[in-house]
C-alpha cells in the first residue's frame, strides 16, 4: 500500500471528513461548509460554501448583466436566478515575478442565486476546456491575493450564505 493511501485511511479512521471544507473555519450559524474538491483535488459539484471557491467567486464581482464592478478583475452576469462569472488571467497584471501556468486562461464559474454552492468551475485555455482543480483555484487565489485581501478588509462581513 502506498504512503498516501495509508495516510488517508489513517485520517479516515481518526474521523477526518473530506467533505468538510479544509480551506477555512465556519463562522456562521447554519449548514457546515462542504469542500468543492475531493481528496484528490478534483472538483465536486456537490459542495457548499467552500472557502476557496467563495474567494474565487468574489473575484467576479456582483454587478448586473455583464457589468464589471469597479476594482474587481472579473465579470459577472445574473439571469433567472443563475449567476455566471468569467475571469481572464494575465499574470503580468498582478506584477508577479513569475509567470503562471494559468496565464492567458479564462476561468468560468456558475452558481445558483447567491447561495454557497458552485455549480461548475471550468478553465478555458486556447481551444481546451477542462474542469478546474483545487490547484487551479489555489493558483487563482495566489495571483489575486492582494485583491482578495482588500475585499475582505473593505467588507469585514463578507457574506457567505447559510
């Protein structure tokens, strides 16, 4: 048995719940957060208030019908209670010393109303569309760390639906 499988089995026996979000701690009354990623980093549609995906979604802004909220790097659309967001990754915009493997990619998200479940997370690079991964979400958050920190600073009660 490989070491990773042994570790996971030991954690499971110790009561680790991989569905609980491992990217933050719950600070609201209501349902527990369920991570948008499984133990292998693959996206799960059955998620709820995943802290990592909430940060990525916040980058889309909360404008109306294809608007871009001032200071937000992404675009946001709302139609019939369904939300859509797109974010174009350009590493040079973030004044990072190193390039990102996501440079030139589009991040595509959709979610229902303002609830915490993210229905889909896709990456479009060139002519390839693929499912986003936990590593992709972490890279997006790394690239936009300053923007995210400012959002949380400006809105100390950043809403996460229950």
